[in-house]
C-alpha cells in the first residue's frame, strides 16, 4: 500500500505533515505532477511544488 506524504508550512509558520493513504486521493494528487515529477515520486525521491514537499513511499 502506497502512502503519499505532503509537508507544508501553515500561515502561522508551523510545519504540518499530511499522510495520504487512500488510493483515489493519491491518484488525484498525482495529476499535479509532470512526467519528471512522477518519475521522481515513484523512485521515492522528494518533489517540491511551490513550497510543498511531496514524497511517495511504498510499503
């Protein structure tokens, strides 16, 4: 089961981490990434969009 991790900074300056394990939501979020970004995620690397950090982990 894959887990998509999103780390982002709140307007207050506090860092927050969201763990997405629902396959439908992961598929929907993957549409945000270009081909290169998807390849990096599938390899387990971190990808940045604006100020958000994304990482896809396979169990």
